C-alpha cells in the first residue's frame, strides 16, 4: 500500500506540483481562460474547471500559501485512499467479450474484486490526526478557490506582461438548425480576430469556436492589449 507518511517525498511531490501548476498558466493560459469562462455556464464545466482548470490552480496556490503541515496533507491523502477503496465494495464492472469466455471472465473479475475488498482493512493505514491544524482550514481554502456559477466578469492579475482573455456565450446544441450558421460564424471570426487582434493588436494568437453543447467562445492568447481586445 502507498506510504503517505513518507513526508520528505510527499513534500517534494507537493512542491513540484505547485511549480508545475503555476508554470502551466503562461503555457496554457488561453485554454485555462476558455475553460474557466465556460465554467460559469454549467455545473459539469464548473466541475471540470475545479479539477483541471483555473479553480484547480487557485486551489493549489491557496494550499501552498496556507502552509499546511505536511502531516495534514498526508492525512487527507490517506482519507481519500480509504474512501476510494471502500467504494470497491459496491463496484460494478462492464465486460465485453465473446460469449464463450464471458462466464470465465465474470468469475475472474469476481475473485479479483473480492480479493481487493477483503484486503481493504490491511491496506488502509490508521489515520494520524494533525492537531496543529484547524479543521476549517481546508474548507476555507476550497471555498476561496471556487467561482460562483453566476459570475459574469472575472479578472485575475498575474505577474506577466500579457493577458489571456476569453468570452463564452451559451447558444444552441449541434443538433439545432442554427448550429451550422454559428460554425460558419466561428470560421469567419477566425480571420477577423487574426487580422485585428494578432496582426494589429500584437497578440500571439486569437480564435473563435463553438462546442457540440453550443457554447460559443472567443479568446486571445498572450495579448498585450487586453482592454482594447
């Protein structure tokens, strides 16, 4: 089982994660801006942003700023580990196989899952409480990193000389008769944005797109003239 209380290794891993997440902003700022913008339009997009977008970046940075005791981080990881393993008790598996081998596959899977479930108690280490941490600290960090679904305009100040901008509008799904028109509009806007935002404005790039769910997005990448854009 994983040893979450190898605190020296865990501290190195946490520090490298913080560095990686922070550095990803300058490399993938346009993608982060678009996903973050779309997150205000739906709950699924908000969840995606929370675990892999700007909200996740804000959470990691807040976690670093809070300077949580490494023992508390180890404790939280252990609790997640126990929760995931306990979920295997009610695990359901979809098997696609030739009918001749279906029963043998079913038997094998039952044995494997039963072995994992039986070993849960031995795999999960006893929880060690970090008395130095207020129990509300992590809740406060998570709450501070979340973005309200009704947020309309959001600006984050970064220590870089360029901007990553995005705007998202909910339109119609790809099954709607107007969807082809919006797809053509996105292509036309690509030319317009390239000429006005990149060539004239000095941005590294700009673009427009529409998703199958009908979210129309425009963005600029490494843009020195954010207000004008």
